[in-house]
């Protein structure tokens, strides 16, 4: 048995994990030696003892690395161990690197420039909007977006990265054949085609409350920094932020409304020194070594124009009415939008302050030329 096969088998042995395995490998010389050592030799390693040694011996004989690889291949996945060149370099430097990764999709060198975007499963409209905006802009800037495929903020972040034409990595809380939540199956297929699904859990392992903390350390470990968008104080997102700090990664947080439970986590992080993030430039400043000042300025200008199209529904209605025309008379806009005169006057002022429209003589409005470089706002849904 070679080292690669040994790591696959060790990953399937219950009761040891990455930290104990590392101690065994260091004491006995190689992962292969761990699978060949006597119970006494295993028990003599610090932190192991007779009970764990007996468990290793009882399990190792019935485990087959080749069979696990073959089963994974039928699912379109492959196994990546620390001795493989494809193994993500950032994970090698954490305290407890996974012994084996089950991967559907591709792992690339550019994945080392990754940003984790995490948060609550019960996101507010505000939280979801901020996660979508920031993940989209970060993906456009060149970050690979990492998250956990959970409901809420995770799902929003993955979708935003895909919408931006970027890469995204989803670290699963269970085995790759036990996808959770089930409604994200279609999203998972998109991620596998434009990034990767990743799990350290052997095939058949159901996700539960014990698996997600292990998942969280990989989310942070793969990333240069973690951005928290809405999270309770005892949430998995806060655990991911704590893991990031222990791993020497940057921690950032989006502030929220003070009366929302989901704001308590980000606000606590900001109070403790995390970077407050309101826009893309705040993220870029955290990684100045990746983005020279001129590149930061270019990305900020692009983000500034795009953000102006992050509009409230009434604002979007005005922009849609203006989109096909060079400019429109105020009275024509009233008819096209169905707004009252007072509403339209207020919206025109707001859009002018956002540098989306300009006022022309004769009570006319026009979109700024640079705004037309972006896709128009989506049409409002018609109630069924």
C-alpha cells in the first residue's frame, strides 16, 4: 500500500481524525506504517492509548482504498490526498488538514485567491441582498467564492459568484453522495461545472450537527479571508470566523440593523477588530498585497457604476421606463411608471444623487451613458 491509499483508508477509520493521524504518522514514519503497526506500537503514541489503538486495528483490515475510489468515480468524484499535487496548498498549513478530499469539479491554482462568504440560514432581505452584492463584486474582482452550500447566505453567495461568471467552491457538511439541503441539487451541479464540490467525509456519511463544525474549518482554511453576513452569536458562521482567526486568515463582517438577531454576530466581530465591510473597496483594502492601488481604483470605479443599479423596486421602475429612450418628459414618465408626481420627484432626486440619471431642461430625465453599459434591471414579476 502506498501513502495515497493509506490516507484514504485512514480517513475512513472512525475515532482518530486528522490531528491523531498526524501524531501517528510523525511517530511511526509514514501513513502506511500506521496501517501496519502492532496494537502496542499504536498505543505507545502520545494521545492514542490502547482503546484507540484497538479501534484502528479492528477497522483497518476491512477498508479498501481502491473500492472507495471506484465508488466515488461512479458519482463523478475523485479523491485527493495530501500527497497529491492537486491538494489545496492553503489547507496544508492549518492545524488539522483533512486526510482526504472528495472532489467533484476542478481545483485550480487560482483557488488560492479565495474569499469565504458565510452567514445565517435564515437571512433577512437586507442580508441576502448584501451577500449577493458583495459576492458578485468580489467574484468579478477575481476572488473565488467559498461557502458551505447551506440555505440562506451560503446559497446566495454561490449563486452570485456564478452570476458574475466566477468560480465558487462549496464545502459540504456531509458526504458527496449525501447532498444537503436537497433543494440545492441543481445549484450543486452548476458549482461542479464552474468550480468544485468538496467533502472530507467518506461516502455514505450523513450530515448532522457534528459534521458541520469540521466543514467550517475547511471553508476558512481554503480562503484568504472570511466575510460574515448576518449570523447569531453561536452560529456556524461565527465558528467559521473563529477558525479563520486561529488559521491566520482575515475576518470581515457586514454591519446590520441593531434590532436583528442576525446582526449580533457581525457586530461582535467588528467590536473585536474585524474589518467593517460596506463595499468592495473595503474587501480590497484587506488584501492590498493582491491588489495594487491602481487596480483597486479600477475595480472600485467598476463597482461604483454597478452598485448604482442595485435599486429599490420603485427606482428600478423608473430606470426601466428610461432604458429604451434617450430621455423622457416628466409627464410621460408618470404615465409609464404609474407613480404619483410626488413619488416620481422624490425618486428622480434619489437617482440623481446615485448618479444614475441626470435632469435635462424642460422637465426631462435621462440615464447616464455609463449606466447603459450594464444590464437593465429585471422586470417586475406579475402577481399570479
